[in-house]
């Protein structure tokens, strides 16, 4: 069932579990994520960065592909299609293309400008029945070539943005996109606790879900995180599985070069990663 992310995240916050945002890259990714969500009877958010949108030949193509697959595969669990780290203009482009959810990442603007633009988008998304994620304090690591440092958001600024009426709020708590460095200090639960106390029922979003130790994920969910973004982990497991297939020389036997065969281990690997995350996040059976 194609829907926005509002209800699924309200339920997650009240039920003390998290919904995964699985970033998608192509047909195989969408299929794998949808198949596993349906098998585990879990809600899912499919994330699309602006770069991935371009790679998949535009937001309209992505939205159409996701909707068509939901119909073709008979997916009944709630599925939201969400713009990840969008610019102000990309939010409008995705709304027009048929996305059910958008993230406006205004964290690099001065807070006044982030507030003004987010407030405008609250109005528009509400009118159009689309859910909105905002961000305070840039999140470190690499996302489409932009490198940050694992920043921690100011709880007072988080409250200002939350009070605008967004549906979910991403706040930096030392998390980083991509692999975590050896000397990573870990998540700041002190900051998360302060943010959650000031923002109340607001579902909080944890970006950089790849490689965070399980005990930290559980603690973050206890402290109000209701959506966790995972991208790199599925890419790593997909690549490792396809590499294994090729290194074993399977593409050289019979019709092993057929992409439907060659990419199949990768699809299974994405499914296994999604299953692991859904189990850890506690959303199995919550559709
Ligand atoms: P990872 O690539 O670290 O899993 O982060 C994903 C993410 O936060 C997308 O916004």
C-alpha cells in the first residue's frame, strides 16, 4: 500500500520501534526491499537521494516504478517513497513526480533560513498529503560527495523546527554517513535525550544507520528514534555477493552471465540486510 510516512512513524514512536528507510538504487533494490517488507509484515520507507534519482532517470520514473511494483507484486504493507536530503527545489520536483514523502535538508543554512524554508514546506506538504522530514545540524560523512564531521544538533534549534509541524526530525547526534572511522566517538545519547525531551512526540530520525553497534541502535530507539536510514550496508552486501558469484566463475558457466542470474545473489544479500535491520529495529509484524 502506497502511503506517506506520517502514520507509520507516529505508530513507531508510540510503540518504541523504528521503521527503516532503505535507500534504493535500481529495480533490484526496490524489489528486494518490498519483498522483505511484505514477508516480514513490516512498514518500510524507500529513500532516494537526488543523485540516485538522476541515476534512475528522474523522480517521476522512480515514483512510477515503485507504484507499479507495489501493484505488480501485490504489496499490502505500508510503503512510503521519500526524498533523502533534498534541496528546496528537489522537494517540489518530488511532490510533482508523485513521491509520498520528502526530506528538506536545510541544515547548511543559517537557522533562520532553515526555519523559513521548512515552514513554507510544512504548509505545502500538508495541503498535498505528503510527509515532511526536516534536519537540524549537518550529519557527518559522505553523501553525494558532501563530507561532514558527525556534528551534534542544538536541542533548542531542534525544538524550533519541530514546532513548525514537520512529521519527522533528523538531528545530528554524532552519526556519520558511510562506514564509521576506527576512532568514532559513538552516538551522543545526552544530546538525543535533550532533543527528545524538548520535542516530545516528534518521531526522530537517525541517519547513517550502517555500522552503528546494535546496543547503540536499541538505546537510540528507547530515546525516541523512530526512523533509521540505511544505505551503505545494502550496497556493501550487494557488492560482496555479486563479487562472490563472479570470483567463483559462475558467470562463465552456462547462462551464468544472464543479469537475472548474475544479480540474484546481490538481491538475496539486500534482502538479508533488510531483514537484519527490521529485526533489530523491532518493526517486524508492525504493518
Ligand atoms: P548509511 O549510508 O551510513 O547507511 O546512511 C544512510 C543515510 O543516512 C541516508 O540518508
